[in-house]
C-alpha cells in the first residue's frame, strides 16, 4: 500500500460518511432555523421546544433516507471486498 492509496481511501471514506450524514443534518438545520424563527416571533425561550422537533425530524429523515444510505454503504463495502487482493499488493 502506498501513502497515496491510503490517503485516497481515507478521503473516500470521509466523503462517504459526510454524504450519508447530509440528509439528517440538512433536515435538522432547516427545522432548527424554522423553530428559531418561531421562538423569536413568539419570544418563547424553551430549550425542549428546539430539541424535540429536531430529533423527531432527523429520525423521520433517517427512516426516509435509510434505503439510499444502505445502498451506498453496501456498494462501498462490496467495492472494498472485491478489490481487496489489489489492495494487499
């Protein structure tokens, strides 16, 4: 294994992790901004009001995006196992 291969493999792994986290993080961001605007308009400063909607919306986003996430993870893992003999050399 060359240093370039290790760096490329680490980069590909990090990119995949960020891509898989994007749907949940995006939904959490949008819901967080929406709740913050509502809190600013009504002047209600309750901590659970921001936490609970974000958690619920991120869980729903995870359920919706789960087939896509699993497909990406299976493809990545399959690629690793199929190319394992090339990686060892």
